[in-house]
């Protein structure tokens, strides 16, 4: 997140209390994202750098939404996506790859947040994920 975006950040109305799982294997990116989410009023579950870690968190607690890096420390995030879908938890794929380059079916149909992303895109993705189903 760029410094000018941090300074201009809206207060996160509508996201307050949203419980978010972040599955990201880059520790610095995970920390930055978690800080941004907290500033927006979200509740951030412990960071999950691996598929095993994300699945362990999901076994203990149900997030409202999840943000998944395409590739985690121990492989593709597809098993996490499948577990989230089975639990009815909406998620987005956060990756530097273009949406059309995502091969796994469990990840391909999910909303896509391209890296690097700005605050507006992050907020829009969270709003989309947390919107009531029609």
C-alpha cells in the first residue's frame, strides 16, 4: 500500500467487525495487508502462510471472508478455496497473475484482486465479498 493511499484512507465504514482470513506466504505483504484491514475496522485472523496453516485456522474459526494468495508456502491455495467454498465463506484470489492465468477451477471463478492493488480495489473486493447474497 502506498503512503499517499494510507493518508487518504477512508474510515472503512461497512467493514467494521468483518472477520478476515489472510492466506499469504510473503510475511511482509501479509503484515501490511493485516494492518490495512485492521485500520479499516476488520478483525484479522492469524496470518496463514501455508495451506496447512490456513486449513488449521479454518478448523478452529470461521471467517466472514478470506483473501488468498494463489501460491502458498506449501503449494496451491486450491485446497483452501475448496474448504472455504464448502463452508460457504466467500473469498478472493490476491495475486500478481492475471485472472485468465489462474488454472485451478476452485480459484478461477473467485473474485480477483491483482497485485499490486490500491485501497479502493481492496475495499471494493471486501464489499463485494461481504455483500448479502441476492
